[in-house]
C-alpha cells in the first residue's frame, strides 16, 4: 500500500505489460483496417489515442492562453491517468490547440482573493499534475508551439523531450520572480535537472523568459524546428524513443527521477502550507492584483 500522501500512480510498478511493438505497426493482421483513434475531450483538454501506434496526442484548448486553472489541472491529471491505465498507450505528445501559446502558466485568478481552503485545493492540483507527468511511465514529448512561461515551462520541463517552434517571439522559462513569487523547490529541482545548476540559478533569480533560440542554446529545449514541421518532428522523436524496450527505458527514467519525486512526496503537506502562507500575504496579494490590472490594460 502507498504511504499517506503518495500517489498510487507512482507506487505501482512500471507498466511491464505495455505492448512492446514497433511504433506505427498495426495491431491487426495485414489487410485489415487499422484500429481507429480513441478520443476523449473535456472542457480544457482534448486527447486522441492512436492504438495502432500506441501514441496519444494531448492538446490544450483553453483560450485565450491555456492558463492552469484548478479545472484545467484536474482535467490534465485525469487525462494522464486514463492514458497510463490504457495498455495500448505507450507515449503522449503534449501540445496546444491555441495559436502562439503553449501555456501561460498558473492561473493568477486562482491565487488572488480566495480562501485558504481554495489555495490548498489549487496547490494540491498543481502538485498532482507534476507528480503524474514527471513520474509517468509513458514516453512524454512536449511540442511547444508557442510561449510557455512559469507553469507552462514546468510542463515542458517535466517531459522526456522538448521540441519548440523556431520563432524568436516565443519565450519559455520559470519567470516567477518577475511577479515577486519564488518558484517552489520542485520547480527548481526539475529545472536544474534539465539545464544544470548555474544556468538554473541565474535564470530563476532574474525571472528570465528565454526566446526560443536562447532556450535551445541553454538546453532548456532539445530541438528547434519550423512551426509547420513541429508535429512531424514530435512523431519522429516519439518513434525513436518507442523503438526501445519499455521496461529498460522505464526503469532508467525511475532511477533518474525518483529522488526528485520522493522529495516532494515526503514534504507535500509542508509545501502546501508554505504556498498558502506565502500567497495569503497582503504584499503578494497586492502584487497579483497589480499584475492582473496590467493584463486588463493590455487587453483593452
């Protein structure tokens, strides 16, 4: 049994029984039609699973900017759990259906003028999203087709591979410091594991949002491709990763990520209390209100 506060997803063994077939090879005998795509769609997220290839496509569809609201985060975790529980699914490509934006990060309105109970529920949902994605046994590829600040960057960082559209107007980074917010330790740990300690330290302190070319140079994203080639490249990368035996890849992923995951699991309640205490401060609430006013002026 899992200890209190530990995700059942993380406690269960890797999906040894996932079909280890070559990508893009149909399950049916030759001459029969391919298995149809399975799809399910919520208010914020659309998922399509091609059972013949074992690859799912998860698209964020929460305009205008795919902000990570409580509803969005809940749908994300449920969608990921459905895919994890489907033996036919071996990998998921995560992208956006909203032009020019991958995800703008945490929904500021969820952190402003709400109750302690709401802040608690919201932060639990943020934690759950990360624990499920970072600890997923599936291959996860982020096809970043727009800007991706803060929590949007965290989603990309949590994937196994990141491909970004080659557009200098698109930025990515953990820029929380610009809002007077400190990125939690597990955001930091995830960032350090991708780009290294010095780059992460400088970027976090400055609250940097890196243009796509700079993000690639720093190792924040693995590849840049023209926007029209993004999904084609994501599919090719997925095929490359799925060509390996699942069990070896899964055990290696667990070995590399377990320490970081366990750290949040062990301090989950403390992390929630720290967030609630921090976000409830009047100085932080004032900063958030000013930021929301600035956004309203930009829109008008």
